């Protein structure tokens, strides 16, 4: 759909002269206000964003590098621009919104330090295009070349009703041309994750569900299975938090480890005390037998010393104190072996 300008000029058609002006709607202006043209060769131009009191929004001329935040579209106004054509961007249904949310969570938690993830981030890709990818990753901080944010390095498009052909026809070439390193498509209905390859003039290459996407922007590789399967997201989030040694998670784990060690020490101490009591009782029985002139053979002596049942040993000690022989104790000892 062509966009009519308030001053009756129109967007450039294919084949227009190279020095023709390129007219666009005024940023945040009423429809009746004439739209200023993007800079003609050799002429500076800028305009202010609504509500801004100081720096104007620079309108780049042909051949200049565009900053990602040089706006054609009005943020949060439900619009994008592709080749100068204004496109209304409507809210998505669950078939698109759900996997996009899941992807955003997954990408955000897997980020390496120094990177930022965004959803629906408008990016000025060329003179006539200003549109948003569903999820993207860029370096944190300020790009010294533009004075604004860095261009995204990795971009994801979630396609529910769109096809791969829809994406590669316009959006992908523009993202490639402006410098986005890697471009992925998540095809919801096909259950597929694709990456755009620049080989042979450009084509989609499929990732298998067993693979993981590795890139410097990710500390934890991005699981393809988790991109497509909500049930796998929690596990990947946990793995990423462990890889990052997330402070709260680490503190909980350390606290539990300390408690486990304390319980182990307590159990060890209790076992040691019980063993000590049993050994003391066995030694007392042997002394009583010795005082009575009763001798145990090596096997029975070893069985008595090895017994850990303190209640049983106390009963044997009581018997040994009044017994003339070890017969009764030996009978019980044989049963206990």
C-alpha cells in the first residue's frame, strides 16, 4: 500500500532518478502537516522526535551508515516501514505470541555477559525501512560510531502464518545488508528452526532438535529442542543459571550443601558414639569371662567384638556377671551371627 504524503508527494517508485528526493511522513506530526524530505544530496536535515527538547533525529543521506535508532516508524504505534511503505503491525495470536515469549525467556537467560536481549526492537535497516524482529541480541552499551545503541548481532523471527519465503523476500536481505550477523526463523507450524546462510546467494539451513546454537553472544548454547518445546525450557533455564553461577542459586546450593555436611557429621558422630559404646560393652563381657576363668575361641570372640546391638550386649553382660559358663551367651551369640 502506498503512503500518501500530506503535501501530495509520493514515495519513490522503482526506477526513480538517483537524485530524486525521498519523502516520508513527519515523525509524530499530524497528518495535515507536510512531511519533510529525507536529505537530498549535499543538504543536511534533521527533525526532533515528539517530546524531545534537545537532539534531533538525524535523517541520513544516501550512502551514509544508518544508526539503528534513526526512526521512520513511531515506537509503540503499531507501525513499521519496509521500502518506504508503512505497515500496520497488529498484536499476534497465541500461535505466535506463546513461542515468541518462550524464545525470549530462553535467549535472555542464555546471554553471555555484556549482551542484551530485546523483543520487538525497531531497527532502521536502510533509508526506507524501519522494522522490528521478534527477538534479538546486541552488545550492551553505546556504539561509538553512532552514539546510540549497537546494531543487533543475532535476530530471530517467529513465523506462525508467515512462510520462509515471506521472510526471505524482504526482511532477511535488509537485515543482512545492514550488518546483522546471524538470522534465524522459528516456523511454528512446521516445528522447525532455520538459519539464513549467505552461501550460494542465500538459503535457509535447518537445525535438528538435537543441536544447540553456539555463538559468542551466548554463555549457554541455545537448545533447539527448547525453542520448539515448552517442556524443555525449564531445564535449559536451570542449566544456564548454573553456567552463570547465578548468585541466589549458588547461595541456596551452598546453604544446602552446608546443611548436608552438618547432618553427615552428626550422623557420623552418632555412629561413632554407638560403636564406641558397643565396643566398651563387649570388652566388659570379655573381662568378666576372664575373671570367671571362661575362655572364648577366636571365632566367638570376634563375633562378640563385632556386635553393635548395645541392648543385646547389656543383657549378655548381666548374664556374664552371674554365669558359671559362657554356654547361654554363646547360644545367643550363635543366633546373632
